[in-house]
C-alpha cells in the first residue's frame, strides 16, 4: 500500500472538508467498501485518508467533484483556467503539493538547526552553572535539614514539630532506615 505523503494527506484533508457530510460518508464507503462505519465527518475524512492508495485514486472518485478541486486550488492561490478538466486539476493539485515539499524541508532544517544551536548553548550554560555549585555545602545543608526533621519525630523530645512524610522527597526516592532500640534492631 503506497498511501499519501504528509503534504498530500494535509491537502486532501482540506479538500475533503469542502464536501458535505453525505458526500464524505458515501466516499468513505467507496474507499473502504463499507467495512468500517465512521463515527462522524472528521472520522470519515481520517478513514478516507488512511485507506487511500494514492492521490489520483482518491481524487478520481466521482464523489470528489471537479468544482471542489477547483475551489481548493483557488483557496491555495493556484490559478488555473475555469474550463480545466478534472484529470488536469488533479495534476495541478499534485504539482502544488510537490512544490510545497522543498519549502517545508527548508523550514524544518532551519528550525532544527536553530533549535540544536539553542539547546547546545543552553546545555553549555547549565554545565558552567553546575561547576559553580558547591556539592559539599549542598550535602551538609541537606543533612542538617534531614536530621533536624528526623529528630523532630523522636517522642522523647516532645510532640513532633514537623509533619514527616513522603511530601519531603521525590517520587522515586528510596529510603533505607536503620535504627536500634533496647529491644531489637529494626530495618524499615
């Protein structure tokens, strides 16, 4: 199955939106031989686009009228004589989509290059900032906070001052806690 290119799918989708609901449902039945019942107008258009073998096959269907193709081309700014036959209109539409393909590739390449450069610059900036972090001091501050919170849960020191719970940690953290009592050694 050949299928449609991205630009052909997009263009045919816009063109099919110009058909009324009954025409779309009938065209859908033609394309898929009544094997699937679309839920609505958009589902029918999607089904038609997915199961169409080629642009020519789809646009040659009797339910896709010459006038619809002509209107589509006019909305896209493609000027064709009003007396142009349907098979020639199909060729104009294909030519228009093929003409759009290099423009799309150039735009994507320009965006990709710009995004890659920005990502690289951002990563370099983050690396420099990470070098400035004093991990020893960060570890000391964490230990200070953690053990103050932990010790606040000791019943011999009075009622807990802070609420202890999972809200203090990341979702994927694992805590292995060893403590010793006069009765037994316990691991939680």
